[in-house]
């Protein structure tokens, strides 16, 4: 029996938003290692270039909260790499970790613009093409906070909950219209630079809720995304996959 190359992404084009660092960078490296041509989209072009140069991909500046920026970036990816097979919506911000009484309207608007509006805009930018070609994989990075709700992280938790529901809704819209799947993942706290902006009290709370007693690793998140981005995930759609060290209660 000949050796099988499972989960190969050879010949496919992938977009990873927020791919210049952290979880996004890990996802870029994993997809590229599987054979994909990866476009690294990031607001910080220097970070995107660094990752793209080391993975054989392309770097594209993109503000996911801006429709014009998203449309321009996706058009540039098509120009350089061809039709888009995979979209990974990873870009996100935590916002301020303070109680509701200390939040203001701007705090909510900033987190919403990136975490939810950004996912909406990028999905909208690629879905027509996927429907036309009758193939596509969309993976949205949500959070366990979107299922459990973390205190002092109300805008973040609320927008990640919305990402989970957006995922389920879009998956049902496109189901049966070709081999197109839309899934999300819900990581618990992962050791990345985003934690630099999270208070120790909030971080200790999140860690206390994880039965495994540790943070997740970027490589673990990237492995799950890889499966959901592959052709082998063809009967998996509209789901939110927990990767939480046992934290999730549903």
C-alpha cells in the first residue's frame, strides 16, 4: 500500500488574518508546511513580511475593520496567488480588562470592529468566489470566553460569542452548495503576546478554570485549524470546536 499524504493543502491558496504574530503566525506556518500558498494579512505589514518571507508566502497589509481595506487585500491575494480556497479569521483584540462600570462606548466599538465586523467583512469578501467554485474552507477563531463569558472581558466575550453564531449561520447558508464548510474554534487561554494586555487577576481566573492546569500552545491550535482547513473535513460544518484543556462545559 502506498503512503498517503493526509491533510495535504498542496496547490491551495489560504488567507490568514492577523498572521504576523502569535496564533496567526503559528497557523501560517502549519498551513504552509502542508503545502498551501499562504497570504499573511496583518495591520502591521513589517510583521506580516517577516512571517511571509520565512514561509514562502506573501504579505498583505489589511485592516479587517475596514471594508475597503479588506476588499483591496483580498483582491491583491487573488492577483498574486490565485483563487482563494481557505480563509482563517484569526485577527482579534482583547480590549481593556476592566469591569463594565469602567468601560465606555469606544471600548466596545474597538473590539467589535476587529473581532466581529472583521470576520463579517472577510467572509463576505470570499464567499461568492467559494460558491462559484463550489469549494472552500472558512475557519473562524472564536474563544472559550464566547461560550463561558469571562468577567472583566465583556466586549471580548460578547464578540467571540457572536463569531460562533455567525459561523453557524453562514455554514447553514452555504451547506449543500458545493464542498464548502464554515467552522469555528474556541481556544482557552493560549500563551501569546496578547496576554501582555490582560491583568494578572483575569489571567489567574482563566487558568483556574482549565482542568489541565496550563495554557494552550500555539502549535496545538494550528493543528486543529489545519484539519478544519483540509479536504478531509468535508462533513464537518457549522461547529465550534473547543480546544480548552477541558474547560468547556457544553
